[in-house]
């Protein structure tokens, strides 16, 4: 994650993905839009060729159904990019030590770390190809997100593991806040 992606993530409240990761994360949407776009392209090609033909009975469903389902999947995948924001009472350095310990307990592999960003990856298992856990530090706030790892196979299902990953970090921070009182 670049500093620009970090800044944009904080500004929008959504995890920013590079082009390759974006294409993987939203791949199911592109797959669903492929057939309707091909059908429309054929009709446009025939129209500009001077030989237009009307839509056949079933073609309407080939256009509309995948577009509606694709739009719903777009909304679902976009909602998964939202961060959960928590306030923390520890310094970022102290919190990073706790997060590294959490990585060991949960068998996550730290992938990238700098002063504002901590990214870990999980292993494949439990019906998932693996997840990308992103933790951003913004003053006394911690921003948490977990999505299916875009560096692996495109996936729309993690079998609840993304939710578990966010809960693990959330529980850690809430316990730290309770002890720091």
C-alpha cells in the first residue's frame, strides 16, 4: 500500500486497491457483465454494418439478469472494502507489538509494515483461499479491514473468515483499552 492509497483510504473510509487487486476483487462483476456486453456489441456491429436485427425473445434475459446480479455483486464487493474504526489508548508502536503477537496466535503472515500501515495475510483453509488483513493507524484510531486476498484466486466467499479476522483485531483492541483504563 502506497502513502497515496493510505491517504485515500483514510479520506474515503474504504480500502484502496491497486488496479490488479481491484480487477481481482471485482472479477465476478466483470464476468457477469461479459455476456451482455458481447450481445450488445454484436447488435451494434450489425447496426453499423447496415444490417440491424431485432432482439430475440430470450436475449432480453441474457442482458438484464446478469446486469442486475452483477450490480448486486458490485455493491456487495464494494461494501467489503469499508473499514471498521476503533479508538485505541496505546501508542502505535505498543499496539504493533500486540498485533504481531496476534499474527503468531492466528497464524497470519505479516506482509507489509510501516509507521501507518500493517498488512498481514492468512493461509488458505476453511473454504477460503486466504485473506488480506489491513490495519491502518491514524492518530489514536485504528482502521481494520479483511478481504479475500486479491493476490490469490478471485473469491466472493471466505466462509466467515474475514469477519473472524476483523473480530480478532477488534477484540484485541477492546481488551487493550479495557486494561489501559
